[in-house]
C-alpha cells in the first residue's frame, strides 16, 4: 500500500513538473495592454504576438534576438510613421533561433541616415530569420542600402508587400528593397516609383540566393543601372518567374534589369517600355549566366548606346529560349547587341526592332571565344538605317546559325561574316505565313477571330502580326490581305 502511494505521488509530481515546463504563446495588445509597441516587444518572449491596433504610431522599434510576431490590422490601418524622428523605423537583428514575423503593417516616412545607421529607411533586418507579409513601404529614405527595406545576412520570405516611392540618396542601391548576402523568397509584391541613385531602383540583390515570383516592377528609376532590378555580386543566383517589368528607366544601363555576376533563370517574364541612356531594357555582363525562358522584351528604348531590347557585354553569357524580342529601338542594335559576350538563342522571334544606325535585329562584336548560337529563330521586319537589318556581325567570332529565317528586314538581311550551318532562309521577303495564326495551313475565319480576341496591347503574341506590340486594324488587314491557302 505504501509503495502505491509513493507511485501515485511520483506521477502527480511528474504531471505538475511537465505542466510547468510548457509555455503558451501570449498576445500582447497595443495600446490595450502596453502603451507603446517597444514596451510590448520588451515584454514579449519567443512565440508571442504583439498585436497593434489601428492607428498611426510615431515610434522606433527594435526587435533583438526574439522570434516574435509584430502584427497590425492592415497596412493601411496600422501605420508606423517616421516623420517625427530620424532613423530606421523597425530594426530586427540576431533572430537566429525561430523566425521574427512582421505582418499587416505600413511603414512610411522613415529616414535612415548617418550617424544613426544609413540602411533600410522603413525596416532593416540583419543576421536574422525574418518574414514580412502584407506590409507596405511608402516614402522611406536610406542614405545607403534599401530605401524601404534592407536585409543583410538574412533568411526571409516576403509576400504580398507594396513598395512605393522609396529612395536611396547616396551612391548606393535598392530604392525599394536591398538584399545582400541573404537567402530570400519574394512573392506577389509590387515595386512602383522607387528610386536609387546607384543601381536597382525597384530592387537590388547582391551575393544572394533569391526566389522571386508574381511580382510587378513599374516606373522605377536608377541613376546608374537596373531601373527595375539589379542582380549583382559574386555568386548571386536564383529563379525569377512570372514577373512584369514595365516603364522603368535609368540614366545609364538597363532600364528593366541589370545582371552582373548572376547565375539563374527568368521564366515567363515581360520586360517592356523601358528607357535607358546607353544599354537596353536588359543588360547582361560581368560573368553572368542567366537563362531566359518564354520571356518578352518589347518597346524598350536606348537613347545613344547599344541594344534596345537586350545588351550583353564584357563576359556576359545568356541563353534565350522561346523568347520574343520586338518593337525595341536603339542608336545601334535595335533588338539584341552582344559585345565580348556569348549568346544562345533558340526558337526566338526577333521582329520589328529599329536601329538609327547599324544592326536592326541581332548584332555581335566579339573576339575569338565569344561565339553565338542561333537556332530555329525568326528574324524579320527589323530596320537599320545604316545596314545589317536582320543579322549584323563585326566581330572575329562569327555566329553559328541554323534553321533560322532571316528575312523581310531592311535594308538587308545579313551584314558581316556568319557560319551558315544549314536550313536558313535569307530572302528579302519571308515565305512564312504569319497570318496563319493557328497553323492550319490556311488564313481563314479562325485566324480573324483570333486577332479580334486579342485586340489591344499584346506584345509578343502571335496575333500581333506586324510586331508593334498592339493587335489592331493593321493586323486585321494583314489577315484579310492573305486570306486563303497558306502552306
């Protein structure tokens, strides 16, 4: 009997001790339980939620070493406003065990400047695991990196965020967001009207691994390069899928995208209507090895440099699969220009590009060892006022071309040396029937209906027969003019 009593007491003690060792996440209400956000953060422990009611909070917040969640009631309802002080609004550091989460908050008017720390006007995360969901960053400024958000040596997931009218003010980068030496995913975010004095008006990542999908980069500006995005730094890598870059600009190279030292892929992305001074909608240089799959490069303008749609230079290596390069304009090299760079193009369409000087469609100027490969491509409807309407080469490494139609360009089809590997067509007019949109062998009512169904802006789509980026009356007339058999 005594032994049973001892056993019961031991079990009861174990239950009490086990219960005491359990911890439950608490929700700390601001301002209900705590007058300030920082006081709630100071009281929180790992796993707690600091829930911030609707309102505007003129407060700097510091989360150090705590895996807690900072939660608002919506980025337009719960706002952290830096107007009344100088410095980053929210800092998150040294969260190595667990993850700090920032959710449903707006960050506005932050200003990260010397001597208080020049990085990340809205939010600065460093040496941390940090996730940011459904937040907005507006009108934040950093002297150095990341006007809206700066991440350094972080592992992060950024989803559903808005970055608008943020800026860097000195010779540094990432107007909307800067990411350095980090591993991040960015999903369903919008970058609009951000500015960088240096590179990456919308976003910059450097020496990082990224997974970016379903994001929009619109009307961003960079003084030196990469108006929409700059992917740079040794060993940067990643995948960028289903993103749209439109209306970005730069005072130097690459209105939409600058790749330097980057290895990775871009799939189903659009690079459109960008404006640059020297080099292209997209620029690839500096031992980069990007692959572009099913991407559209349309309507980009390069003021006085090379490559309206795409510029490649100085040891850049790029592969383009199933891409459309159309309606771009440049002083030299309307569609694609590769200088001391290696390009591979397969099953691409280069159509309707214009050069004010030489090289309307596709051009090369490479020393030995920088051979280009062009396979199964259509190069047509391009114009160069000085010559080389379709294909242009002034380098000592002639491009290798096979199963490609170089036709219907002006004033000529090919200028310079090239390696004709067979099954190419360089006639002045194209025998292919682009009006047969469905490939049935006849231009008929189905093709007419296809044009009507895509009426309006549609860069790169087969219904845009003349390659001007818009399905309009000219495409409809082209179908009617070629009605009937079309083998």
